[in-house]
C-alpha cells in the first residue's frame, strides 16, 4: 500500500443509517423468545430517546432481550436472521448525504471495518450507492482488538482517521496511538474524546476534507484538528 493516509470507517450507525436493522433485530429477537409486539415498540421508544445508557441500538436490543429471558442462542439466531434482511424493505438503510462523493474523491486508503458477519454486506453497500468505493472490507472484525490489528498492518508513519459511532469499539484504539477520530451519532459515552464529533457524518465532511488536505507529516493530528473545530 503506497498511500500512507488511511481512513477507517465503521458500518452500522456510521455509513449505514436508520433504525431499520436494529428494529429487524428486535423483531427477530421477539420471535425467538415469544415476546409481544410491545417488545419491539419498547426498542423503538428507546431509540427515539437516544438509547438510554446502551452503547448503540443493538446493545439496547440485547439488554431488553436479556431482561425478557433471551439466552445467547436466541440472540445469535435473531441477529443472523436480521442481517439477512439488511438493506431490504424489512431492514432499510440510507447513506449519509455526500458520502459517496467524498469516498470517490478521497486520496486515501479507505477501509471499511465491521464486527458484523459477511451477510448481505455487498448488497447493502450497493443499495447505499457505495459499492466499489472501499479499498478493503473487513468483516467479523472483533473490534476493538480488530482495530489494533489493522493499525499494526499499516506502514510506519501512516496518517490515520477513524470514523465510527461507538467510542470504545471504533475510535479508542486509534485515539490511544495519537491518530485522529470522528465520533458520529446520538449515543452518549462519557469517556469519548474524539477529534471531531457530530450527529451525522454529513456534517463533518467539510472538516474531513480539510484533514485530508492537511500536511501528511503533521506531528499531531489531534492538535491540528482541534484548531479546525474551534474555527
């Protein structure tokens, strides 16, 4: 890999937006344990309220299902069934506005990293208009440890930006190594200390373009980007 600038993207909640996949997971979990329709409605309300203290929507489903008596087998089967619906009318998703153009123009190595299995991912990317726009796709990544493995594979001196919606999984390993991070979404994490933060990736695209245009030999991306945010 000749390009020493790398952008790492998360999938769910970052480039694939909408509650469709989470609600599909909730519906499949409810079917597994015989829960009433109110189970799904409760998840819908939790998402509307910002997720309470859950890491994300999937974590909210897991917690609610645990309370309702689900075991690991129930949740595994429900999750895989919901991924089989990804990008369909039963689990609709949308891409952040302007992301396709950003990816097409980015002079960087573009890596998509997800903890989800390789189930309907190519079809989902096509439905989002993002197929062919990533140089590498890593599924079943086992983040956060999987992020460290990817960073270890990059050339020495690489300039890295990681974009995701879960601080602990997507961004903390990158932050610890002094690289830039962008946190998107509405789920609150008191430990989060990102370089950029916004409700959606679209809001950040102008600043991310500035980051890409910045000096590749900058000794502190975090300091430089803080200045951009303040401006």
